[in-house]
C-alpha cells in the first residue's frame, strides 16, 4: 500500500507539469534536468527503502510481480489526469471553481504581505542556524586548543621530571620513617658504625 501511494505521488508529479487543460504531460519532460533528477532520485530512494529498509523502516522486500502491480496502480494517475482534463469547465458550478477569477488589488497585497512575512521567517531561521553553527565551530576550536595545551603540559622536559621524582622519593622515605622502618640507605651506615665500635 505504501509503495502504491508513493508511485502514485511520483506519477502525480508528472501530471502536475500541465495544469491548464493541456493533455501531453510528457512533452518536454527531458528538457528539465532538475525535474528528471527529482523523479529518478525519488524512485531510487523508494526502491532502496523498501527492498533494504528491513527492521529500520519496518518494510519487507517485494518481488518483481508486486513491484509491477504497484507501478501500474501509480501509472493510473496519468489516466486519471486525462479524465480530469476531459471534464469541461462549464459542468463545474461557478462557486466550486478555483483560480478562474483574477485577483483583486487587496488580495494581491495580502498575498504579497504573506509572502514577505514567510520570507522574513525563513531568513531569521537561517540566521539562527548560522549562529548555532558559528558557536559550535568556536566551541570546537576552544576545546581543541584546550586539549592541545593540556597535552603539552603533560609532555614534561627532563629538568621538570627530576623534582617530581625527588618528591616521590622523599615522600616514600618519610612514609617509611613514619611506619618505624629503616630506609634502604640506612643499614649500610649502621653496619659501619657497629664495626667501628
């Protein structure tokens, strides 16, 4: 059902190329490379999502017969477009017709104001997105500088290493004295004192 709906939408895009009672919706279709790219991209994405979506998109791959049925249902949109183009405008009541009356000056002004308001909103959203992007780049730059500075501080020179080694040695000897044990360097001195006595 989903594939049929999607293929109907794809064929409806082709139908929408002509909307003033013109019948040949295929004429000049290959002159618009963007439109052809959109149609092909949508079709390829649909096939990939259905065939390989699996658990992520809750889909099951179709066989060639099922694909043929779905494309045939979608192509029915082209036939339906021809039927709609065949219906004369006089059959439709005037109250139900859309787009047959020209815009008044007030409607045109209102439409222009709505367009400008929408454009300003989009521009504002773009400015906000760019501000977040700049802030993210600045934060990343600061973090990288901080990481580089901290890694440089850990890389100590040999002259810096000796006080740290001296301190650890000194602290270990003081710990031994506190426990009442003799440091490793003292037994030799005491043995020399015993021989002198």
